[in-house]
């Protein structure tokens, strides 16, 4: 009987440790599923105009592990996060291809059907909301993560200064 009790205790402890490890390893959710993505973009554009920046929409969702992985990647790299902060209003635009509805259709129309590249996909907008570039994230990947040099090159090539230089 004692042996059965110890086995049960060990099993419960093991499950608890596994659940805790998975929770710690999972990236935090960054997409707000309760806001209208079109209004979110409009607000970002107002801020971009006021600050002389471009807007980058990281389109995807909390359902997408690669989307969360990218958000975590750029947050934890000070060089990349500095370039973003200096040049862009960076927003996580929630979109689920299977649950798009009318708002989702309007979003894809506004972003030149960005979803055709898969997720995450990045839409670079000027201050007026014009789509300057759509970036397929697969070109930034490396193994089970992202390549720092490729990500830096993407951001550096789409800063307002880089786009406007002659």
C-alpha cells in the first residue's frame, strides 16, 4: 500500500513539473484577439505620422507558434529591438485564416492579401497606410528559429530613412 502511495505522489509531482516547464517554455501571447485589427492599424498610423515612423504589422495570431517565436526573438535581441523602436510602430495584428469573417477579409484587402505568404507575415506601411513591402517570414527563418542577420537586414532595408534616400 505504501508503495502505491509513493508511486501516486511521484506521478502527480512529475505531471506538475512537466506542466510548469511547458508553461515557462511557451512564449507569451502577444496578439490581442479582442480588438478590431483595422482600428488597430489606424491608431498605429496616427502615431507613426506624429513620430515620423513607418508601421510594421506582424500579422498572425496566438495560435501560430512561429508568430510567438518571432515576437520573442525580436524582444530578446537588443540590436533588433532598438532598430524597431527608433524606426517603426510595431503592432501584432490578430488574424486567423479559418475565422476571418468580414473584418478579416477587409484586413487582407487592406494589406494586399498578405496572408498568401503564410504566418507570420510582415506588412510595412508608410505613414499614410500604403503597403510598401510584404515580408514572407520563411526567408528569415533558420532551423527552429530566426536568423539575426536576415532579420536585421529586413528591418534596416525598410526604415523610413532607407526607403527615402536617393
